C-alpha cells in the first residue's frame, strides 16, 4: 500500500469518527401547539434537575397569556425549589459546586433569572392586593441580585427599590428605607 493509500484510509477513518452523534432526547409527549399545555407536558417529563427551568418558562408563558393562577403556582413552586437548593444542605453544595459537570447540576437560573422570577411573583401579589407579600418578593429579588457572581452589576435593578418603597408606603410605612441613597 502506498503512502497515498495509507493517508486516504486515515482520512476516511477520521471522517467516520467525526460523524458520531448522540441520539436526540426522546420526547414523551405530543405537542399540541398550546405553549402552556406543551410546557406542562415537558415539565412533567423533564428530569428533576431541569424542573425549575421549565417552571420559569411555563410560568412566564402563562403570565403573558393572562393565566395568572397558573403562573402564580409555577413561580411559587420554582422559587420554593430555588430557596431550598440555595440553602445549606449537601445537595445544595453539590449544585453550587464549580467542579460538577454542567449537565449534572440542578438548574437554578442565573442571578438575573432568579431576580425576574421574584419580580414577576411580586407583581402578581400586588395584582392580588397583597402588598406585604409583593414587598417580600421585591426584597428577595434584591437579595438575589446582590449575590451576583462577579459583584460587577450587583443591585442594579432600580425598579425593585421603587417597588419596595411603594409597597412600604401602601403598608403605612415610610418607604425611604428602600432608597439606596443616604
């Protein structure tokens, strides 16, 4: 066999080895075209580590469509789950670890995603006439934002401070404690 033939064999083997692919994830539901129903089906069949991701997605879709009860339920479940994972137990440490593969980590969302989940839930509390719960969500969102990974853009949601102060005034408070300026 000539040098050219050997190189051709190796080139062919290299091409075949590069063509290996992973099988597509098996879809366990039939899409209906309704984003909320399809999202609920995806949520039901999603791996445990991706539940918060789907709760965020479907909750926001339900909110956009005016299905507030469904959006509230999904955001409540997602935020309860995020709160328990951010805690101090062993699985929380594993989820936060920088040394685990991304594919094995439980999804919590980036800080801005967690902030927006609290923001949306706070607005829904406000719409329901519960300014105390709305204020608690706005304060929680501020805490999520203040723990940004690089501390570069921490506490940069001015709307949260205004909403916190407005809710405080509605609760017969001063509201000036929500201002970040002295």
